[in-house]
């Protein structure tokens, strides 16, 4: 577990002061510990997600192997990897659904090992899990109302946001239909609406475009772009590289449980396409060797 950051005033007792009362080091008599602590706090507050050595074991299998994620606030972060690489396990740990075997996490600057802080962080985040986990015997309006009250939002705010979200997702006319009667795309849109109702600072999305048609996909993409434009952070896992390349500002690639690559999309584009970079990092030579004998030659 990380040692706690020094409280304000510690440096003042050591003789460092500022005009506004914030403890700042005197460069002439700079000592390493307070200055490092000050920089660490500034770095932590600028990150929406920070992990150090995050690990998860299932018996003898290491699904996630000591990954160090750095996701800055206000970015659209694409988390990529082959099937079974550890993407969903990572996102479950980040959202508190799964306890890590080792390592530390900070979400929105808070260490979520503290139950009280973890609860406060969850009020500032939205999640669309891969399995969706909707309450299927509720209508869309009933479900969003329930989620809004779970976030302790005022009743008037819940009504207003529910009306707007249903209209934006094209679900306003499905007044009597239960969630279990919805198509896959409608269920995805309802899950995203539920994640947006608290107006989150951080949004986790696990494969939100899987099995979604072009119309629903466009609605989801436009909504997520608006979230980032207003300053929210989006953490997205997806197999659709084209969507990630269009939407995301930064990417991380995980393979066999290890974070093997992390950089901005601007840097990726200087070296080619995201697909080329992805195949290079996870092992394009293995993909190229996979051929079917009866499709080769004239046999």
C-alpha cells in the first residue's frame, strides 16, 4: 500500500511558507521528500486512473500481471488486447467488482481501498459492463429512475435527465416495454443512459459496440464524444480498432496480462495505423503464419 501523502502544513513546520498558505518548498533549501510529495500529489490529481503493479490471479493463472496504467483526466482512453488478454478483468478491478491480488489503484485521485472513499468515487463514475446486468423486469424509464435514486440524485433531477436520455437514445416511445423485450442495441443504449445519469467524471465501457448496429453505434459514439468534450474521462475496451482509432485520444495495449504498449493516438499516427501498431505489439508474425493448407496452392 502506498504511504499517505503529507498533509498541508508539514512543510510550513519545516520552515517553508507561501503567500496563500500552501506549503511550497524553498528552492534554495530544497529537500527531496517534500518536493517529491508535492509533485506526486499534482500528478495524482491530474490522473483519472493510476495503477501500480496491478495484478489479479485466478488460482495459478495470472490474468493481469503488474500493469501500470496512467490515464489523464479529460482523455478518451482505448484499452485494447486480444481475447483473453485481461481487459475485462482489469476493468472489473478498476470499478470495484473484483479485488486485486496485488498492486495499488487510484481512481480520480482517491485510493479506493478505503470503503468510504471508494463509495464517494463510485458516485462520480459510470459503468457499462460487458454483461450489461440490467434489471430486466423494469421499463426503461423505471430503470433509469431506479439508477438515479441509487446515486442519491434529487427526484426532479432524475426526471429531467431521464426524459433527456430516453429522447437522445430513441427510447422515449418504449413506455410499456420491459428491458427483457429490448433488442441488443436497445439494451446497450439503456445501459449507457444509466451510466450517464449521474453526470460522471469518469466513464468505464466494456465492449460497448459489440453486437450493435450502425444506427445505435452512431448514437453511442456521438454521446461519448460529447462526454469527453465537456471534460469527462472515458475508459473504453473494444475489439473494433477502427472505432478506437476514430474516437480515442490515447491507447493502451494488453497482451497475456501485461501492459505492452501505452501512448497517445497522435504518436500512433506518426508510425502508421492503429491496426499495424496493434499487430506489431501483440505479435503479427504469429498471425501471418496461420494459414489453411487447402486455400494455399492448387490442392
